[in-house]
C-alpha cells in the first residue's frame, strides 16, 4: 500500500493523505464512536483527482470505501486496514444556482444544510430535511436515497435529483448532469447510483431540483386516543389540506413520555397520557389563508374525535420545542443504552398490530426490555428503538429476528431510508426476492468487476 500511497500523493498532494493516528481519530459510527480502521484516508479536491486516484486503485486492486458526513446508521462507512477511504470532505463547492430553472449544482461533499440555506437566499426551498442536516452530505443523501420529514409532500432524495456525476471503480467518469425535468433520452443512468450506497460508483456532483419557498408554515402537536384515530387523522389532514400537508410524524407514547416527563430532557407541550402523538405541518403561500385552513382542519378533527388535545406553535421557539422531542436521538441513546435501532417500513394499516406483536415478543424474551417507536408514519416509515440490557451479538441477532421476520409477510422493508450497509445485509432477502438480488449482483459485476467499491456492503460476497 505504501507504493500506491506515494502515487496517490502525487495526485492529491501529501497533505491530503491521512495515516496512522489521524485515521484512528475519525469516528465512522456516531452512535458507538467506533474509530476508522482504514489503511489511509485520501481527500481528493474534485472529480478529476478522484478519478485519477480510482484509476490507480483499480490497477493495484485496492479496495475503497467512500466517506461523506459519517451520519449513517448501518456501518456503511466501516473500512478494514486493507482498505482505503475516499473522503469527499474537500468537495464542498456550490457551483451554480439557477433561480429561473429552479436548480442548484453542487459537489457531493457539501452539507445538506448549506444547500438549504443557499436555496433560501434565492427565495427557494430544498425540501429534503433530516435531523443530521448540519453534518450529512449531499453525496451521502444520494447514495442512501435519504428520506426525512418531508417525504409525504416532496418524496425521497431520488425525487430531488435531476442529474449527477459519478466515478466508477476503474476511474471512468459518468457525467450525467442533466438540468431538465423531462429527459427521456435512453436509460436514466443516475438511478444506478441513487440508493446504491457507493457500491456501483462514487457520486461526485449533482444537479438538484428546488421548490418554491412556502411563506407560511404551521406546526401542531396533537394527541390521539387510538391508532384508528391516527390513521383517520392522516386521511382527514391529507384531504383537508391537500398539497399543503408537509409533515405527518407520529410518536408512540413510549417515545413521547421518555423524552419529556421521564427523562426531563424536553418540556411536554401536552399531557403524557395519550397513546399516540402526531406532529402535523401545513405549508402555504399565504399565511392568513394557511392559518385559517389549518385551524379549521384541526377543529374538525376535534369534533370527529380524531384528536383529544392539540397545541399550535406560535413561534419558531415553540416549533423547535415540539421537534426537539421528535429528534432527540441523543436522549434515546443516553436513556436506553445499550440500544439497538431499526429503520423499517410497512403498510400503515398493519403498524399497530406489528408494534404490539413486537412488544409482546420482547417482553417474552427479555422482561426488562424496552421498546420505543416513532416515525414518518405518513410515508409508512417507523423508527424502532430496542434495549434488552445487553448488546452482545447473540442478543442483537435475536432482536433482529423479532423485528425483521414479520416484514416479509407484510410486504415491508428492512430499510426505509437508512440503507443496508453491513448491518442489514443478511436480511436483504426479507425485502427482495432472489431474482432481484441476482440482478443486483449482475449490476455490481458489470460496474465494479473487481469488487473494489464498498465491498461486501448491501450484497454478501458471491460464492
């Protein structure tokens, strides 16, 4: 590897190769704090440098792992001492803003929040939003097809990407920087890289679609007397607000109670005795009209017993206080450690039965265990947190079986928005049939015949 690193240094400069203790100080898993174990970290400045480095690695049969913001939760950034890390931390340029066409062109290492702020500066809106916005990068968002809290209105990251550029394992640059909404000229090659977690190519640049900025945003926290009321409320708000429904997030009581009254970390805007809580946001271009429509929708929900109590944020601070309860992942870690986390999706009508069965199974196996559930219910995505008092591999495997096994029959997915990585690789068959997995292997062999990119992530090694 030393000879290869000398060749790479001639491309990126000696100061942009990290080795030894500098590598070990980098944390590849923000939940566990696990250190990076790669042989070295390479920091190219642009697509040309990355392509040149990848050509050298391809000739040397050198495996490579890509790093973005390192906010992932499925061990996709893990690297062994025999692997090199390609970090895109220097590739942070916002290259072009097109307010008329409604696009922004960026390098893959730019943080999500910077894209949001750049759009705001031009009275536009980049709709992808998640709690790690300050750290996660656009390249990572693309490679995992990130979701977040606005999927119900704007869709996944896939829907925000018009064009992209990627470097293949052999250094070939695939530049498909389309800026048009309509382009049916052959295969849509960008789709090969969106959601492929760096296993088919390294995303380096992207053209993102922007939306008009909504002048009015109304946020309410409501409590619901039953899951039937929750689903009824979702239908009611969707029908009443129409395209204005921006967010519909649900917290089971176990989440709301833990992160407010029980832990003391957040002030509960509503009493903690309801079985379900929902955060609802309405977006509009006219504040007066949006306020009236939102208020009427909530009033009707009260009258039809879909909600039992509600509070509407009257300031940014109150809105943030509501969201702090939903996004307090640090609180979950502190209060439930050792913690197993899961990101699943399943049909909404099956959610209550699924969660009840999961809770019963946990109690049977671990009477001291605890289950906490919240998620983007409006798009079928639940985040499940489990503690059983142990984090040994045997306990984890048993809990994973409880969480994942029912999803196959329900037509659910073991990964709604976080990806597969290493953590969920053995469970891919729960959500994908043999023919689909075989085609994935075919694509992997075609684009990365030596198996050098993020090896063993998503797909198990072929035997």
